[in-house]
C-alpha cells in the first residue's frame, strides 16, 4: 500500500524520475515546469526543504512500497491557519482512488499536525480529474475565477474545523 511521506532530501532520485516520466502527462492539464526546473532539480528541492523547515510549506510524496513516487501533495503559503493545496499524480497511478484517499489523509494531517483550519486550491476548468478529487474530498467552489497560465480556473476551499460537507469539510 502506498504511503504518504514528508519530503526529504533522499527522495531526490525517485522524485526526479516521477517528474521526468510524467512531464508530458502533467503538461496536458497543468502548466509545464520548464527545462530549468529539471536542470536545477536538486537545488530547487533543497530550497523547498528549507521552506518546509521554516514552516512556510509542507511537502509530501505518495510513495509505493518499492520507493517509486506515485504523487506529490503540497501545502504551500502557510499563514494564519490556512494553506494552498496542490497535487499531481503519476499517470499510471490515476483512476484508482489514490488521489482522493491521499487528499483526505492530508486534510487530517493539515488539521492535526500543522494546525491548519482552512485549505484553498485552484484548478483549471478543463482539469476534470482534479476538480473531481477536490469535490469528493469536501472542497467547495468559492466562485472565484482564476487564471492558471492563461487557462480559466476556479478557486476551491475546505474548512477543516467542522465536520459536515456544508462547511466545506467531510
């Protein structure tokens, strides 16, 4: 069974493989990271780990028992009890309910381990898979229209303090 792990420096090789193998797949629904991202990968990861150590962000990987990275789940811009959720799954790990289960688990971690009360997310309107995951995990549309690299999108929110779907939580 895959395990959600907090990002560590020893994840570099598996995470780089995940990003490279899925680059074309990701670019179909979210902005491409560009060649510079891959050229400076270890330095970028070190910077992310410094942000994580400072409590600004919380980065996680969904890791298979063999060490293969199946997904990334990030909480960024942590401030005032709130954070922005971002996630991406390897193409071969989609349509199995893993993203939904992992986002639900991360919502619990956000509330219990990180003391967060609200999560926000933004997704392109044509990214049906991510919109479905957000809806299934208790996120509700805010009505805020956003632009994601020139593509129309929508903002979502989930209140982590309450237990009912009417509050934006499960």
